[in-house]
C-alpha cells in the first residue's frame, strides 16, 4: 500500500503544480528549467518520495527484480551507467550535476520496475487510481484556468497539458469496467480541446492495439470498427480541423511536427558531439524537442542508437507477449495488451516530446514503467479458469471412485 500511495502522490506532483505556473515551453526553451521553481521542486519531491518508499519496502527484492530483466533492459541500464564517463567535461560542477542526474535516472528505472512486483490486484488498483489523478489534473486545470484560449489552458502549453492526460488514458486500460472507460473518454476529450496531435494519435494507437490484442476476434469489435471507419469518413472535415492540419502554421508543409528548425539544430549538435555530451546536459534548441534526437545527443550516436534499438526490441517483445497463447489469467492478458498499446503510443509521442528519458515528468515516468517490466514469476502465470478447476485425471487403471456395495 505504501508503494501505491507514493506512486499516487508522484502522479499528483508531476501534474497539478503546472496549474499555478506561468510557463510556455513553445516560446521559452529555457523557461521550464529556469523559472518553474514550483514544478521542479514538486517533481523532485515526488521522485524522492517514490524512490525512498520503494527502497524501504523492496530493499530485499531488488536483486530478484533486476535478475528478471531481459537482456535488452539490462543493456539499456548498462549504457546509461557507462554514460558517467561522458559527463567529464565543462567543469567539475556541471560534471557532478550530470552524474547525479544519471544516477537518479537509473534509480527511477529500477524502482519503477518494482511496481510490477505488486500483487496483480494491487497493481491494477494502483494504476487505476493513478489514471484518475491524472484525469483530475486536466479537469481541475480547465475549471481553474478556463477553456482553451489559442490552444493554451491558461498559461499551460498544449503538449504539457496533454502529456499527463495521455498517460492517464494509457494507465486506465489496465483496469476493466465503467470507471476506466469514463477516464479514457474524459482524457481524450480534454486532449482534443487543445488539439495536441501527438496525444490524440497516441490515444488512438493505445486503444486500437489494446483491443486488437486483448480480444481481436470479438464480433462486437468488428462491428464497432466498421462504424468507426464510416464515422471517420463522414466526419473527416471535423477531424482535419481537430488536428489543425488546415492551419497554415501547423500543416504538413510546416513539417508534421512543426519543429523542423529544432531538429536541424539537434542534428548539427549530434554531428559535433558524436560520443555524446551526457544525460541532462543539453538545453535549448540543441535538444531538438525530439526525444530520440536528444537521446542521440546525450548518449552519443553509438550509445543512443543502441538505446533506441533496445526500446524497439522491447516494444516488439511486448507485442509478442500481448498476442501470445501461453496460459495466462485474464488480468495478465489485459496487462500485456495495455502495456503494448501504451509503449507504442509513447514511442510515437517521443518524436514530439522534449526528451525520451527525464526525471519526474509523467511521460518519462510512464515510459520507464512500461519499458522495465521484469519477467513474470512462474506463480504469476496460471492456467485459464476453464482448465484450472478441472479435477485431476486418475492414473490409468485407477478406479474413479469407490462406491459402497450395492450402490447404483
């Protein structure tokens, strides 16, 4: 319970403080770092609280958790660990700060993987309440700051507003029932209000892949899919307006991301630092406002490229788990499908986020949680219910029962 409570507090601390801050990341590349004191402090408190709680509650299980990570997950942690060496430049204070950030991202990844060690029912409840908290952030922001004006909610930039809602949408798929459905509807509606394209498409990817893998041959889903296709064709002009593709400042000609100049600056910085500059050492335009480019800049072409390749490998593995035919409980099948859909959604969103790995924001928190799932213990994978309750078959030649003499 303590780990779940720390996770819920963290969800609140990475989202609600944005309501009281005056930050526009679109116009001020350094603003979120230099002026958002409340946001940075709350993110640090949330991260410290979660790491400390997990360390206390799971100290004796960290070895087992790490041993159950696969080769791609261990390789990512190893590359991040080796990046301590590329922090040794530009002064002692900058190097020590970068090393501290690197140590924290390692601690964040390992402690988030410990969430998977919770009992399945506890993990489902933990993620369900987390999704409610993130959805409440959006509702509270609109209630407090008013309806969008120029796509901003108050002073909250649209992508900053949409990222926690996308995470809330993803986490809600781990829980069945009306509440999860309601959370998804509300999160998607609030994302659509600010026309955050990466989050709109991310929600659609997460939902589609979840249903395609969880119960792909359901007649109801086939009917719903046909209705969705027809509705999309009829409402195509409204969809174009929602995605703002008819906006001369946000159309295809601007580069679908609208960030061509940022990406050009990042590519130039990568060419100038092929070995990398270290985690959290890039700022401003050189970060590219693209998670993958920033990873290449921070960890080098070789290290960053391997991290991206291992992320892709983990997504493929998650997809195979989701469509696998091994004996699993219904809850475990739901977890596998929700994880796969969430990973694909976040991998797409990373093209339009400032960073792939970060300390404390909802996007990076959910990505690390989904990436670093340890292998299931043998006791966690059980036979389907239909087989689980069948009586054991007697050995050949053994009577099925002993009936009293004279019984029929």
